[in-house]
């Protein structure tokens, strides 16, 4: 698993040069933006001059999380959006932490954030509200339980089992569709959710596999992934349909 996520990172770094340009996602139905990075400054308006204003939920390591020492956002997505901003001659400027399920509506509404990047899976439903850049990373879901738990995906599908997830995520959707009898508990904070699994408040969590792998290794050594779910998701950066450039 660790190897798997490392390989994904290397793959995505390899394709980074080709994908940093803000380009329309193929199946959005709207006219795709140029695939090059040649958007001119006059082609778009920004929330704040000279800045790429970024919205994110900042509790999703290793993609975006707060550096405890500096109080600044760090992680893979943070590096990526800083590189995109630099390429556009701008400085990335993060808004304070936002709830994950508000990110797409925030970009859609306009005026507060130019982009949202937060390991956001490109989905048909979200494409109705916003555009996405080309995908920059492949991902899957994982079911996380305590190491001493006897639960399986089958036994979790029972009303007596509380299965936690981050609200409004693809993990949330997976539980609703695939564990319809379980008691799905959407919460805002992934660390609180994993802590709840640790203390026995919840039987399991469904969350993006790279995040489960990373956070279990870093901080939750008494939890384990019992199932990797090959959802075949891809992350993209959400941009307003009104600002394709
Ligand atoms: N990739 C998942 C989604 O888009 C989870 C993202 C997140 O929690 N930051 O729903």
C-alpha cells in the first residue's frame, strides 16, 4: 500500500508538467479550455489582483494540512497549486479552512475563491456546478477499522454499525450505495473521524486510500485498511464555469 501510494505520487509528478495548465475536463460538456498554459491575464478576472485565491479543506494529509510549526497549509496539492500560480505569474493565497462540502458551491458562486483544490474527485454531479482541470492524480477508497476489529465489508452492512465519512465526499456516496443498511455518519473532520474509529465510537471509516495509508502510518498505528475499493477516481482542480481561462 505504501508502495502503491508512492508510485501514484511519482506517476503524478511525472505527468505534472503536462497537466498544470488549467484545461477543461473532457466530459464536462462545455467547451474545453486550451490545453496549453497560454491563458492571458486579460482572459480572466481574479478575486484579488495578483493572487490565485485558493479554497481547501485543510485536514487531508498528505494532500493539504496545516504545518503545526508555521501554521501554513502544506502538502502535495499545496505544492501543485503554488506551481500553477507561479506559472500564471500569480501568488497562491489560501482562504481559511473551509468545510469540504462547501468547496464546489463556493467556486460555483464566485467572488470568494478562484479555485478549489482538496483531493477533489471529478464527478458528473460536480461537473454540473463547476469545471475541472485535467485530472492530476488517480485514487481509490479504503475501509478503515481498528486492528483488533473482526468486521468485514459484509458485517459492516448492518444498522448496528456506524460507518463514518467526511461529509459530501465520494466515500460518503460509496457508503450510501454499497453499505445501505449501515448507519452512515458524515462528519466534517477526518482526524476526528479516525479518532472516533480508534475509540470505538464508529465501527469503520470510508476515506480516500492515499489519505488512509498516510494518516494510519503517521498517526493511527492501531487502525488498519481492511478493504481497498477500486473506485477509479481522479482528482482535479475545481474552477468556475464562468472563468475557463
Ligand atoms: N476525493 C474525495 C472526494 O472528492 C474526498 C476529498 C476530501 O475529503 N478532501 O469526495
